């Protein structure tokens, strides 16, 4: 399935691409502390702003008396949801669900920003002023328990929002989802004949499990600093400066009716915004407050306030799988109850996303997926991150249960059930799968055993698990690449800010590779208004943008070679330079040659037929040159094919655990990840991204969950003490192997992997394999002991 | 009395803009700003140089009015804001420089570093002493600036990430962090690096396990944990050769 369209797609001799330990272009700024994130900015005469936060899980503000707060010294401005300036605000950032005023009097989770904004000389004064507000609340029933929320007589918490899942919409021509009822929306996809499929089965297994929510917890708490200036540099009229609006300069410009070129965000660092582009109110409000007060305004959320968002929603899963005595799946009935979150939550990850999901990797054609999505007062889901898109857990579990039932190695079960490259009727899995599992077996000394059958020398029980995935990448983003040759150096103008995934560097490496230069030779020039931004689906953004950059680099190369010949041909005329200028360099030995007779390597242009004839690139021409390329690589095969039945690059991940049946303690002995990125452009960061997702897996399956007080609906662990993220002492070894089958559609056959590494239930299935009982994640010792009947 | 003033005492607006431009974005060019190791080091030096040694504008934390002396400010606060706490000054020895800092008694060191000294390497993350992103070294010990009252720091020797980065001795550590991608989004990275320096101060040849234990108080959400040990071990080896 290699899709190596474009110039040099089949390149074999790499000098720069694939190199390890090349520092990121911004790494020194980050490591030395001079990198400024939005909330680091301090402006002269700066004010601070804070929102009123709801102490209730579901409530309405009926009235607010701000008199006492307004009279406090240091309070500069107070706005309520009824003020005209607030009523007129419209957000143009990423939003989901039914439209809603930018700020209103409805608080749909504990801690929600609601009704009032205070601006004051300091954060302390803001907080005191908020305490001085006389707020009349109407408390409403809340839903933090999904089973309670889905009952037909449950209080309807969002009567204003009758929207159905945007991401979960059925395919064109399919039956529409049922209308929302009460708190429940539906997302159903039915393929084939389920009843007939179960009739063909020799065995049926069933599964019922809980999946906890998982906090996204952006490291830098969202916030912004804004000010207005008459900066001549940006032209006539007021210029809006905003730092901390992440990549969303355009929505901010629209929100405040500003020309984009006069909306400035010079900061380059947006932090760990992995697939989370939703602007928080604290990132949108500061320009208005700065305009009203005539002073810079800073509005930053606290860490506690940022526990409002998740990248994996709570879900209850009910799975029924029919299969033959050989292990071939004949039918899957998949029903789940998923948290719809608060108003405006993304529906990403619901069953309508299955065109990018696991079921389309299976031969089985009889699949029923039904999901009930229950509105809640728990938290907001901005968008799904790297951890759990596309419900891969279900297939991981199905294969595991078959292997346990039949005593078959789950890798063999996967091989039997995976279809081939182009359709569900292709019998043999793609080569990438075979390569991944072969390498994985070697890496892990894979020797499958049935559950509860292997005891380690120290008395603990040994468990192992496996899962595969396709690499479902986007490749739908277009890129506007630009390279400039000036003063003898190649520059790559690039848009900031960037987030932490080293997406710029692979582009610089590819440009260097194609231009015969070193990585350091490519000068990455950051500017907020540059057109080139390699963002677009994690490493998918890197690989797809690098494909476009490859084309751009070759365009520049062609111009450089043409210019070198032109310079050689016209050198006597070039001597007619002003007397005060330095003399132009001697021309290269290229007179009378054609561009195709020249090439560039090691920073020199040389004659292919006689490599001794060469000249350094910087001396080959005195012209400034610009190359641009707008576009994207050919779409990934599975996107063109529809419904995702076409496969190319895959990956396989393994886990080994030891379970102490006396204490309930689970130790992950090691993870193993065999990943086929097609072609590893920048292996150091690629491996680091794999580690990230493995540690996400560990956290969500062993440590992390939101805890609510059911009576009040209040979150009890909205802080980093009580909400446990893995530390360096917790994480296990992650072994990596990067395969290069060149079967992706990015530069040189590279493929993004960032949306392919979800590992839900990898640890949980390993625990089951160790002790023979299911433990709901997070598998804390008390839960393990309870599952073993010892608690 | 003025109604406007500057958050960082001693800075004039035009100077502030210049410093911000230099620190935040590197060299301005029509086509953008290019970063390099040298430029980052220049920015570090500039950040340290820009720390004001004395308070010149005594700004009322409640109403923003500015006074010429602490005594005048305190008199104003007592008279005009009877419920408010009284501002005070402390002398902080930061990165080898004595800096007079205007504070309120409840201020943390983290707050003073950002809002008085313009040092933003210590990051605001958990705000309750859990994540290590605001780590600094005080009298040889790694401490958390978000839970350390600045009034307790007077007379103590404080080193921030900027101070470490400016010291050529620690260049191998900074370089190793960059070579090993011991950062992803980079927000927690300065805190890790300060903790790493504290580890190496006590033990120039730590084992991987000792590094893991020494960094257990720093949380990274981007999954960089294995990279830190690799970087510190490489730096330790290089620094041992240079001694």
C-alpha cells in the first residue's frame, strides 16, 4: 500500500531524516526558562480578572447584587451576564452542541464560570470582591451518576440543548439516530445482520465494565493577557495584543472585529494542548476587559479550575461477542453508556467515528454499536486527545476474551480476524501487522499463557496482554509551505505558537535532506503571521506537512540550481556592482550546464558528472529566492476508500504485569511498543510520544479517576494531590521498536501515529490474565482485592 | 501621586517593551524570529540583568497609587485601606544579585519572581507544592516557590533556572536536556532542570534510580520521564570529564 507520491518519495539515502538527538528548535528556550507561555506575561499597569465560579453542580443565578463588591478599593470593573458588552460577545472558537450565550446565568458543573467577571488591581482583590457579591442561586437537581441521569423520570438538566452528537452522526444514507430523550442522546451504527451473526457463532462471551474519566490537565493553566496599543509597527489604528490564546488568533480577531494583521500574538509557546483547541473564557475575555479599562488585563485559571475538562469520558461498556470454534468473530453487539458532559462538550469518540475505528479492521460484517450519551454535570470534554479515540478498547477486549475462551494466543486471534489491505474480504492481514507482531514477540519473549496460570518466583501472578491498531491519521489538513534563500542561507518561516510535539523539526529535517544541507542549516524563523503551520493531528501533522515541505524544498532547489547557472553565465555583468559593495563571489564552474546536471550535497552545489567541480551554496548565487508550496499529500488510502476498510501502517503494543494477590498491588513490569510510522522522520520525539501514551494508559488504568460527591455533585479531587498522575517512580520501562515499511502517505511513506496509540484496557486485560478476574479501572489495590473476594 | 505605574518597579514602559520583545521572541525580523542556543543564552543574561536592584515606585496593592518610599506607602495603606495588609520590602539574593522587592506578607516566592523580578522560569502549575514546576534552589536545597513565602527567603541564596542556565558550568546539563528531548510541551522542564541540578550538586555521579528518586517530585504530563535520566547521566559524564 505504499503511497509514495511526490518528489523523492522513494529516497533511500538519508543523511538528516531519521537522525536522533537533534535538539528541537525551541528546546534551549524551554530548558533555560526564557520561553514565555501566555500566562507568564506581565505588563506594566496590568489588571487582573476572575470569574464567579459555581459552588453547585447545577444551578441558576437568579440575581446578583454587585454594590458591595463595586465599592471595594481596587475593584476596577464588574461585568455580569446581562451587561451589553457581554451579551454581544460571540465566540468563534471550536464549539460543540447547541449555541449558547458566551456567558450566562447557568452553572452546569461545580466550579463553572458563571454570571460575573471582576476586574481589579490584584487577584486577591478579585477573589475578595467575588466573595462580596450577593448572589441569589436557584439550586437544581444534578446528574453525576450516568445511570441515574438516563432514567426516564430523571430531571432534564439541559432542556435547552436537544442537539445530537456531531461526531456521532451516522454515515450518509444510514438510519438517523433517534432524537434525544430526556438527558440521553443516541449514537448508533448497525452493520450487517446481528441476529444471523450470532446464529453462526459456536461461542458467545459477554463483558460488562466501567471506564473512568481521564483528566486532560493541560500543564499550563489556560489564561491570557491582553492589551491594546497604537504600535506603529502594525499600522494605523489600535492593535490588539493577546498572549495565551494558543493557536486561535483568527477567532479572537473575529470576536473583537479586528483585522487579523492587527491581532498580534508573539508568544511561541502554548504548552501541552494535545488536540485541545477549545478556547476557555479566560482566553477570550481579556481583550474586552482591556478595552473597557484602558489597561492590560490578565485572566488566568487556577489549577483547580482547570480540572473542568477531560479527554476520556466516563463510560459503561456492555459487550457481547459471537465467534466460531476457530476464533473467527461472527457478530459483535456493543452497547455503552457514555458521559455527554456539560453543555458544549465534544462528542468525539462516539460510535459514529467508527470509519476511523477498530471495527473496520475486522473481517466480521455483523456489528451493532449503540451508545447512549447522557448529559451530566460532571465536566467538559473539549475534544478527545491521544488516549482513547475511536473506542479501540472494545476490539482489544473481544480478542482477549476469545483467546481466553479458546486457549488461543491473542495474536493468533487477531491475525485470524484482521482483514487485508483493501476490504473486509481480504483474508490476510497487511504486512505491517505481521512485521509488528513478529518484532513484538521477539521483544517481549512472547509466550502466551491462560489467565491465572503463571506465578513469578516472588509469588506474584504474571499477566500479559496485547493489542494492535491501525494508524488512523487525518491527512486532511492542507499546508502552506514557504522556504526562502537569502544571504546564502535557507530560512523556513513558521507560524507560532507551537505545542509540544516537535512538528516543526521534521519539516526542517526534510527541507535539509532535500536541499543537501544539515539540520542546523535550516533557519526556522517564527512569526505569528507566517502561513506555514505544521499542526494537524499530532505526528500526522508532522508527516503530512513534511510531505508538502519536501515539495517546497525541491522547488527551491530547482531555483537555486537555475540561479547558480545564471550567475555563472552572467558573471561579467555581475561585476558591475557599486564600488562600495563587497566584490561578488567567484562563480561556480557551472557555465554552459543545465540544472539537471547539478546537485547539492553537504552544503555545496556540484556537477554530477564531476563532483570535484563544486562551490558552497552560499557563494553560488547572489539572488534572494523564494519557493512556496500549498497542498497536502494524497489522502491516506483508508480515507479515500471510505469506511476505513483500507489498511496500511499498523502498530502493536504489549504489557506485562505482576499482581500481588495478598496486597492487591499491580506492577507493570514493562510495556513494549512496536510501531510502524512508515518512515521515522525524527525518532527521538516519536519514541517520546509513544511513552506519553503508554503513561496515559498506566494512569487511567491504575491511578486516575474523578471522584464526585453524589449528594452534592461536587468534585472531590480537583487538584494534583488527590487526583493521581503517574510520577517518575511509578512509570515502567517502555521498550520501543520503530519499523519502517514506507507504507504511509506522508513524506517518504511516513505515517502519523499519534491517533493510533490508544491503549485502553491493555493493563486491565493483563491483570485479568494474571488473576482471572476483571477489575474496573483504575485498578487500585482495594479494587483488586475486592475482585479477588478478599476485601 | 500617579494613577498609573509599573508592575516591575524601576521599569519604564519603553524599557519594558524592549525587554519583553527580546525575552519573548528573540530577534525581530521581517520574516520572523529565529531561535538558537546563543540567542536563548543572551535572553537568559538579559533576564538576569533586568532584575531591578531597588524598588523605585512603591505601588499600593489595593488602589494602584504610587509613592516615593515604603514609609509613605504604608502610611497611605494604613489610612486609606484599613482592612488591607501592609506592604513591605525584602532583599532577595537571586542568581547572585541582591534585589529589593516590594511584597505583601502573604506573597509566595513564585509570585515575587514573576511579578516583581520578571523571572518566569519557575512555572505556575499545581499551586500547592505537588508538581515541582516552580522548583528553585534555596541555600543548596530544592524548594517549591509556590508554597514558600517570600518573606521567609530574605538572606537566603536563591538560584532559579535562569541562574543555572547562565552559569557555563551547567551548559552540559542544558545541552543534554535539549539533545534528549527531555521536554515535550516544555512547561514543566525548568522545574525538572533545577531539580536535576540539585541532584548533581549533591551527587555528581548519580545512578538512574537515584535520578528517578530525585525527580519524583516533578510531574510531567507529556511522558518525558525516561528522557530525564538519559540527559542527566550524559551531562554528569561530560561534566566529570570537564572537571
